[in-house]
DNA sequence: ATCGTTGCAAACTCTTTGCAGGATT
DNA sequence: AATCCTGCAAAGAGTTTGCAACGAT
């Protein structure tokens, strides 16, 4: 028989911080925000719940260069991200908005692309 | 007094694998290739020498999403990279070749961008 | 009462560092 | 001979896992 998930305050807190953040969060960001709701919530619980939420396709991992993976609510349409050089926070960019014409080496085939913009967010400007 | 660097066969082997690879290498790739030249060369020596070569600006780190940092010989002009979905190897793309027009949120400033193409290399096609 | 979930601590992986022996100058 | 560098093993950081206690059903 399939497991019967239970609603714990920790789980609920974790889902709510992603819903309210409006941007992708790291494990540490999710921990800090969740602990404001449930005191003593542990980092292991963050890792476990994020992994479950990714398997359930409620969250999607956002892998970025040179920094830990962020997670965002799944199901958004194709888009890219902006990272602030100062605070490190990740933000969504609207739409894809990219055209590229790089020459591939012979015999290479393309399946997708990723794009990141760097700069200063409005708070750090 | 500044330290007087010495030429060891390990250092020479590490520099040669980057010179001959023609693409950015991970620590593990550099280890495997270097051990074909100097038997028993240790992973600590790889880490130490890569760090030194980066400080000397002979190598540049190439940070990529969701995978360990690669290193390439420094001084190339602005370019981006292709990663093979199957073997994970990273390859250079010629020129930048990107135009983008994503809308930034209000008050955000841009300082740079990164771009990655994914697909299959000629060996894995 | 059952059994899914949590917090803690131990285990793992990746990277860095201390140290004694070995190699280069 | 002096001292830089290497290999080994231990130490750190980030992530996962085992386990006993807790808590939702």
C-alpha cells in the first residue's frame, strides 16, 4: 500500500515559504524562512521535504553556476534567471528572450540551453 | 622573500593535460589524465596545483550549473560552453553569438551574462 | 494504536590542510 | 643543505541516512 502522507506544521511551513517568496530559494534560505514559522525546524527536514516536493513535481530544481541549487515552484513556462552579485538572491526573468547563433562543432546536436543574467538587484543597487 | 616555485613532474603533467585537452577539465578529469603521465599523482596535488594555476591566472574557473567547476586555460576571448548530456564533457563554443532582451525587474542593473548549450557531442551522438 | 515524520547525530562526499618524507634547486 | 612539493590521512563543509521519540490519523 502506498504511504499516507501527513500534514505537519513543518511541511506546511516549507511549502508556504516557497509560495510566498516569489523567487527560487536555496536550502539555507528555505531553512531561515521556515524557522520563522516553526521554531527548531531542522536542516534535515528541509532537505527531506525539498526532495519529496521535487519528486512530487511541486518544486523544480534550478541549477546555477558556482552556487548551490535553488528550488522554485514547478509548472512555470520556460524562463531564465537573474542573480544579484551582492546578495546572491535569484530572481525570475520574464520569458526566454534569447536568440543565439553559436557555431557548434561538427556532429554535435543541441537539446536545450540555459541563460543567466548577473548584476545588482533593486535592494543592492 | 617570495617563494621560489620548483618544476616537478606532477606540475608539468597537470599543465600538459590542460594544454592538450582543448576543452575545460574537471578535477577528476585532470586527475585521470595526469595519472597516465605520473603514476600515483594524488587528488590533493590536483587541487593544490589548480588553485595555484588559477591564482597565477594561467587557468580560469568555468562554473557550470549543477556540476563541478571546470578549468580552462586563461586568456581566451569571451565565449560560452556546450555540455554533453551523456558524457558530461564541456566544450568551447566559438564567439558569444547571443542576443537577449529579457525584461529586468524595476531597479535592477546588469553586469554580465552566462549561457550554456546542452546536447550530444559527436562521440555520444 | 499505527506508522509517517522529525530532530539529532553519524555517515558520506567533496575539498582543504597539517605533517613528515622526498625532490628540486 | 635549504626549502618547496608531494602523498597520506585527518579535518571541514554540505548533504544524506539510521534511529528513537513524537505526533497525525
